[in-house]
C-alpha cells in the first residue's frame, strides 16, 4: 500500500533545476531512506512532501505528489492540515524556548485542544512514544533548552507525534548527535514504524542499511536507484550507486 | 621599535582620556545633583518632601508627591496606550509587512525618532488640546490624557525598534518548527516567535518608560502643569521634569535647592529603570542560545 506517491516531479529554485523527473512510491508503515552526497536534492524532496519548500522564495514544483491519492499541491489542499498529517523533525533539534510540557502541548493547542486532562494525556503518550518519558517526567515544567541535544531531538519527535500525524519526515535527525543518542533515535524509528510511515534523509549509509525498508539514492538532482534496502546495499543495479555505497565518492 | 611603542602609548592615553570624558561628565552630574539636592531634602524633611501633597514655594512648603504621581500617571498612561500599538507595529514589520512597503514604514518610524520633542509638543498643543477639549467638553484640553497620548506617540519608535530587533533575532528554526506542526503563519508568530522574544520586548518597554519619564518639553506644552494632586485623566498634571523647568528660571535659595532635589528623585527613577534594563539583558543572554 503506497502512502505517498511522487510522479514526474521537477523542482526549480529560480534557474537551478534541483530535482529532475523524480518518480517514487513510499509504502505505508515503512521506513524509506533518502541517501546521496550533499546537494543531491534529497532534503529538497523531503521538504516537498509537507510543502515546507513553500517558504523558499523562487521554488517551483511541477509534477504530482500525492498523499493517500490526494494531490498535495492542489489549490484546494489546506497546507496547515497537510503539515498536521505529515510531521517533520529537523536536522538540528529545535525545541521552542518554553517548558517541555508546553513544547509537546503546542501542536494540540494549535489545533484547538484546551482540556487540561486531555493535554496531560497527549503529553504523556507522546513522550512515551518517543522513549523519553522516564527521563523528563519529573521536569515537565522545566525549560526544554536545558536537556541534552539527543533528548531535545527525541522531544522534537514527541512534539511531532503529539498532533497524531500519519507520516513522519526526518531530515538528517542524528547528524548533530553523539553515537549513543543516534542509536536511541534509530531504535525509536524502528519502533514508530508500527504506527507511522517514516521518510528519513541521512548522510550515514549504515543508518539507512540499519533501519530502512526501502532506500532511494540521489545524485545531482536525479533519483538513480530505488528499491529494497538489503538489495541496494548488496547488489546495486547502477554502477554509480555502487561507487557511492562502497565509498568511492561522496 | 621604540617609536612604535611610543605611538601605542600615545593612542592608549588618547582613548583613555576620551573614555574618561563621558564618565567624568556623569560623575560631575551626580556630585552636583546630590550635593545640592540632599541638603534641601534634609532641611525640608525627607518624608515631608517626598510625601508632601502641597507645593507652595512662596510659603516655603515643598511637597513633590503631586509631581511624582504626575510623572507616574502620565508614564503609565503613555505605556498603556503606546505599548500595544508599538508591539503590533513591530510584529507587523517583522512578519507581516510586504517587502515593497517595508522600507517606507521603517524609515517613517525612524523619522519619528528624529523629530524634536518641541515639535511634538507643538503638534499636541495646536491639534490635540483643542480636540480633547471639544470631545470631552471640558474647560481646558491640557490634561493628563493629552500628555499620555502624546507621549505614547513619542515612545513608539523606541519600543518598535527594540522589539523588532529582538523578534528578528529569534531563530527561524522556531518558526519552521511551528509550521511543521500545522500551525498557521499567525499562530507561529504569536505563540512561538513573540514569546521567544519576550525578554527583548520587555527591555524595549522599560527603555520606553525611561524615555517617557524624562520627557519635558512636549509634556509642558500639553499637560496643564498645575502643581496639585492629580485628580483624574481629564485634569491637568505637572510632572517632575515640568516642575524643574517651569520654576528654575526665577527660583533661589531653598526653592532652587528643592527643584534640584526633584532632579535627584528623577535621577533615582531613571537609575532604577537602567538597572532593570541591565538585569533583563543579562537574563536574555543566559536564556538565549
């Protein structure tokens, strides 16, 4: 079952052709990883999936991106509702400068949840899902800026989960973290796969190999190869993929 | 080698003297104020001076409570009226203003900061005083309300400038984080960016208070200046600054010293405000990342 489909998609930043004719289907409750060298367009594609690229001036998209068969670039699409359904975790942890509790409650409050008991329940559930509840349950009212970088990133995942998204986009979520925090986030991603469709951009090929069901390899704005992760890392079809995953460039 | 050393030393001395000049001025002002003002407070009686409700120099009665309250009321009024306008203006400039009109708005506000206060006063005297008089149907339009409105206008550039700068220093990643949760542009701005800039905004407001409380010329021209306990929004008031400037010309002896002592009180007010600003800035540095 495909959750997100990308058809004949081209993306321009002004005159720069950043993504060239991309076709890709991402399965429901699977982890799809985008790999490739810097500047290959993988983050750009990720940000197109919840229309965060709308913020970039001069960004133009042709082709079609569908979520459950619905074109997300259609005029009738409510962008805020789309972003509620397609959550995002950024490269650098970006907790808001408020308490841990308020960080998690931010999304639900934005979408109209006012009931204190309901909010308490969402906060606890989200923090548990992000495997950080036990570490922060005694300091929910303390500033979110006071916890470690790895904890902040899991807090951001919890914050994204609090609005009950269907898809979770992760843009190099571990590149600013130490190895122990990284492995926690990877375990978490595998755990979350049961309930969510996950798309992750990563620089770290081992990470893709460890957690992703499917992997897409990008180079200079083109998708070179896409398929089951195991197969791609053992028998890549394209010589360029092989060069990259064996570390000959990138 | 030797000439280099001499040049360095000479430069150092010049810089040091330049730095000393401003410090020296501040110290001189403090010494002058306190040396002339404190004895008068002693002579009049410290509490009689601060809490006395009557100011009658001809009878040697010097109570400045009416002026202290006058300053506080006018300042409070200006802040109540000015802060919401200034905050919304700064938020508009930082997040909602179309690029095409931004420059126009921004230079307009900068220009406001450059207008001499006597011009504001004149504007208030000619336009606002008659307007207040006819709107409320009162004998004189020179009231606390008039002064508060005029000062609210005058304080806009200070608060808008500081607030806008602090809004713009909030990391863009907060904004993106809020959008990614499905918040709209205005929700992201009001519930994420503005709270994140809180300490900068408070600093702007406190700086604004300092600016208002020290304002003299414009206030004199619209406030009525009666040296009596303020009775309400539509009665005249005299601020501490007005008190000094109105009577300095002809005062002598204890009267003159009482005016200087008024300056001491004003100075202490400003000092407290500066300390608050410094404390807020320190807090902002510790919280920010």
